[in-house]
């Protein structure tokens, strides 16, 4: 943060109606400066050296035990207080996106082609704010792991942390996630049981026939005609097979065959690829099976060979009912009646799902105010709203203090 030129924090204390602890309020100028510094120095997945260095130093400065380098650049801070045996994990993501920041602002990205366009700078800051508060007040009994993950944006940071032994080294009875949401007011939060984000999987179908002269199709096996049949049937999976009350998406997004320079050649192969999205493990299984079944049937019909691959990338994020009830209690204590218990799930994915597979979890949507200039997540003008920092940090702190209640 040294040398950073920062505009005054957008803090309006008088407008705050909700109980943000005074100690967090007092920390807001520091946290706002930190957030803007992180915004100005975005780092891509698994390259968060500077960011994770700052995270580790601040945690250690607060007296929190730090484990570095889990899942590459991941950090876990552990704060144990009293003799309570319950342990919970709180997750923040640290990475930025490979895209340019186009809006002018004092804390604009200093790096071409890198930008905090999803607000992970805010997520990191809010969890640090809660950690500093909890380490100072110590008004709970149990253990909290502050999990700062790398590479949420499609590079597999959560999976790698889990693979590197996150839950063996730091077992958790419950794990919690949070994402900012433009469109919800900053004093609003959505805490909803059940599906929050879709699974995000990739599939590939290769039809292998026998290439031949375009004028003599009877001497070969044409994979292009087979591909056409497959593609026109593909939407029958969602339309005719998946339960109409269960959301699902199957999209073909890539099609490669032959050459536009050889219009008299039937090629040997056609490669098709796409994405599949679902909100339940059952529908996810169904999509994998049905895309393959359709491809196999089509290949059999045309007498050609098939290669089918379904790559499970990210599971759906599904909020556990007990964890959601506890998150709701904490959210209500901070946001009062501004808590929403109904909010539409997102068709995007979040690899927090890998944490949720290892411990009952709850992922909430924290208000980030109106989308300034219409800039939503992953927009070149997006900026995390600093007015949300106090609310997010207060939610995390309240969740810990309520779930790990100090003995009377
Ligand atoms: Zn994102
Ligand atoms: Zn994000």
C-alpha cells in the first residue's frame, strides 16, 4: 500500500442504520485504503503473490496463525479462542480477471489486461476486516479458519486447496462463502437455502467417419451429416428428458470440421464441444449420461465411431439447510429486515462448491449498491462499492460470534 494515492473513503456513518461494531467502523478508513490498493494491483489466478503476502502479513499482525502456500498462493489463517470444539471456515477469493480496466479512477489497475472486475478485492478486504476485529475482541469460543483462496475465476483454486489437504489440515464443521451483488442495496443481503450457483461442466463429442471425395459420399462415412443430426436432437435432452421443473442448460459452443478451402472433401472427423449447467447433482448426472447416449446413438445410426468426454469442472453450490439457518441468524442480527430469503440462483458457477462438498456450507449474496453506469461483474468499468465493506465484515464477525458462542 506504500505510495498509493487514494481518494477519501466513501463512508457515511450517519446513514448507517444497522449495527456495525464500532471497532469495525473505526477500521473502515484502513480497510477502504486496503481495498483500493488491492484493486490497483490485481493479480490473476495462482499469481496472487503480492495479495497473499499482504493477507498473510495482516493476519500475522493481528496475532493470527498463518499457513502459506496451500493450493499455490492460498492462505489459511487460524484463530482459536477458548475451549470450544466447533470449527468453521470462512472463504474469500483473491484473484482478478484477465481483462482491461477502462474506467478512470484513482485506484485504477496499474497493470494492462488485469482487473478486479468481480469484486474479489472487496471479498479479501472484508474477511481481513472481520479477522482483525475477531482477533482483537475474541468474543467467541472455538476455532475459525480464514480461507483466502487463489484462482476462483476458472483456474481451479478451490479444487487445488482441497487437493492439497485443506480439510485434513483444517477440518471444518461448516464452511461459508460470500459474493458481492450489484443491484442489492449495500444494507441488503440474500441468504437462501438450496441451489445458488449452477454446475459448470464441459463436454466434447468427436464423430469419426471415413473421409472421402465430396462427390462420392457412398464411398466413405460422412461425420458431418451425423453431427447435424446430433445437434438438432441435442435440445431434446432439456426439452424432453430433464424434469421441466428442474433448470438445466445444454449448449453446443464449438463445431470444427473440414476446411472452407476444401469444399469437395468430406472430412474424417467432426469435433463438437459445449457446456452443461444444472442446479442439482441428479440433473448433472443426467446431462452427462444423456449427451453421451445421444452421441452414441447417432454414431451407431450412421455407422461411425465416437469419442465422448464429459469434464466435470465445478459442482453446483447448494446451501445446506442448517448452515443457512445459522447464516440467516447472523445476517438478521446485522441487516435486520433487509435480509432477503428469496433470490434467484445464478447460472454462473463458483468453485466454493468444492468447499461445500467437504463441509455443510452456506453462500450468501452481499448487496453492493446500484450498478454504477450499468457496470456489473466482469464489466471493464466495474468497481467494488466500498460502502459495503463494513456490512460484509460485520456479517462475518457476527457469524463467528453466534456460531462459536462463548460459554457464559
Ligand atoms: Zn467473477
Ligand atoms: Zn467473483
